[in-house]
C-alpha cells in the first residue's frame, strides 16, 4: 500500500476561549459556519491591508499586519 502525500491547505489558528465562544455564538445565531466567517472577514481585512500597504512607506508597512 502506497501513501500519497497531499499538500495541506487548511491550517489552525489559536484564539482565547472567550473569543472562540463569542465567535461560535455569533455564527450559531446567524447560522453560518465559523470557518466561512473567518475566511470572509480575514480575506476582507487582508485585501484592505494589502491595498493600504501598497500606498504606505516602508516604515509603516510592518505596522499594517500587526494585530
């Protein structure tokens, strides 16, 4: 039996228990998967940050992705 390795496309991110509880409650209330909300919101954030980054000086580019 041969094992075929596949590129992993999903990763995990750790958040505090309180943050996860709020996120999960919000998603349950709105009947959406947590992963969809995270993907959508992070995509929008990173798209905005990328646009801002293109217009920023080199000194401020590092600050854009600081959480």
